[in-house]
C-alpha cells in the first residue's frame, strides 16, 4: 500500500497573483525586483505572499534559469560571535527567495580569501556575503559571474569599524546627563587598539570641551570589568565625578561594584552608563543605561547589498540609526551642584 505524503502543498505563483489581483507575470517580476512596481501593487503582493506563506521553489527556478538560489555567508573566527548579524542576513536572504549556507573559516585574511574563492568557484552559490575581512586581491581572482559583498564593519583583526565605531550615542549620553545637572564626568575607555574605543574617547573629550564640562580624567582600559573597578578605586574622594561613562557594559559593572564598595549610591551619588546593551543590563540593580546596537540590522543591510548586486531586487533596509541609547535607572539627576 502506497503512503501519501502529508506535507502541505506549496502555494504557487499563480495563487499569489490571484489573491493579489495581478498577473503571474507581475508576481514573477516582483520576485526579481521591486523596482518599477507601483506602491499599491507592491502592497497587495506583499500581503498575498505573507498570507499564503509563499516561498519560491528554488529547485524549479534553478532548472529553469540555471541559478541555484543559494548564497553563502562567510563568518569571522570564534573570537567574535556573529550570531545576530547572521540572523539579520539570513532573514533578508529568505525574504528575497534565497537559501543561505554559513561558512566559518579559522585563519587569517588570506586563508579566508582562499576559502571564499573556492566557494564561488564551485558554482553552487550565486554570491557570497563576507562578514569577515578578505584580501583586496579577491576581486581580481573572482570567477566570471561570481559576486561577493564584504560587510565593512571589521578590520583584519575583527575589530569594529564603520558603523560599529560610531561614537555619536556617547555624545547623546553626555548631553542627556548634562540635562540631569551633571557637570563632572569620568571616562573609562576600552582597548585603544579598537577604532570604537578611540572614537568614544575622542567623542568624550570633544564633548567635555564643547559643553564646558569638568573631567575627572580618562583611564585607558581593556574592555574588562577589572578595568572599570580599578579605575574607580584609583580616584580620590575629591576627584569623584557625578557621572561615569564606561566603554561597555562589563566595564560599567566593574565601576558600579567599586562605587558600592566605596559607599556610594548609583545613581544617587554617581550615574553610570555602559555600551552594548548586554541582556543582563536590564536586570542589574539598578538597570544599566546602555547603547543598543542593531546587529541584526547590520547583517540585513549587508545581505541586501548582495541581493541587489545579484538580482537587482531592492528590499526594505533596516532603519537607521542602528545605534541608540536606552535610558535606565543607573542614571538620574545629580545631587551635587
């Protein structure tokens, strides 16, 4: 006796067209690129695709067009967790009808570049999104028809650059603290080998000067909780600021521990801010004011660049800015005037 498959039947492009009230040729054009279609048409097809949970049949498309419908994402080494960026990139690829394979390569730039060229050379993927840096020579050695997009968010040592190094939220933090009445600040910086740490330190010093604030100093740290802890303990009672701007949440946690040990209240005596919006931030007593970075958005926008390069199709990018301040209970009005 033959068993029948219980797998639900996939909706077809004609069913999408019927529900949207357009021709199947229009839906086919929509799947290739949103360019040139009227907003009302796009809205109706979007709704039909969503209602039917339509996904292009990649096998049939490959046989018809000689295209595989597959993309690869080249991941950085274990020194950096790319999970959130990969999630954003994969979600964008799926919206465009592509499947995604993630490839992690341990090694230097040249090793990653060789592996990427191998992947493109197999012809099994239509393009590669590199979330890790590759060699400039890759463009000259790329097989004909191959497409690569490199997310310009890291340097060769996987240190954040570009939007990851944007320090404008630190300025927003300091301006917000000034509105709370704070005038005396202290900055515990990150490892200055990182562009992000250098940018935040520079933004701190510029803001102090621009707003005529008093600085209790800058300590060059290393992103660790110990650096924040030691920095606070290095201050005399006379030097103690009313606001500490830490390089990240871990540094901030060390600073808060040291303040408590010195009998100071957060935020009653000293306000403290971090960066990265670590999940633990909202559960600390008090909840830590921090900066949220939309890593999913970074991954999405990088993947959209690859999708556009391959198919010309444009999808909705992640909204900017990709960083914003989340104010919590670790900051408040100063009691010192």
